[in-house]
């Protein structure tokens, strides 16, 4: 019997462990990036939706912005209407322990 009999299975297990340990950080970064892109999209759409509703009544504009944010998988953190410009900040929850929420901001309205 040869001394290296069965050593291939050890190499295969080692290679599988290496691939698994390298793919986990990549998956975490990718999911964080996807959540950020979702937050940016939701913020842009919420600002446009709120500004399209009203540029004079903050309550009405922010209510519309909140509805649009929720429809896009986010929640409205802040909403301010000032001088014809609606500024919003939204948050998107993630499953990541180190990064439980990702946020983004946007604004829409009359150009000054």
C-alpha cells in the first residue's frame, strides 16, 4: 500500500474550504452593494414622487414620498421641503449584522 493513498480527498477538502472562505466575503459585499443601490433608487423615486405631489405643502409631499419609499422597499428617514426643493433620506434594512441598514439621500424640485 502506498503512503499517499487517500491524499487526494484531503486536497479536495482543503480546496473546497478555501473556495468557501473566499466566497463568503464576496457575497457579503455584494449584498451590501445591492442594498445601497436599492436605497439610492428608492431615495430618487421618493423625492420625485413627493415633489410631483406638492412643492408647497410639506405634509402632503412627505406623505407621498413615504408611500413611494415603502413601495420600493425602503422607509423614509427624513423629509424637508424648503424653497421649492424636497430633500429626502431613506433607509433600507439588510440582513448583515455589521451593516443593519443602508441609507441614501436625494432631492427634487425647482432648480435655483
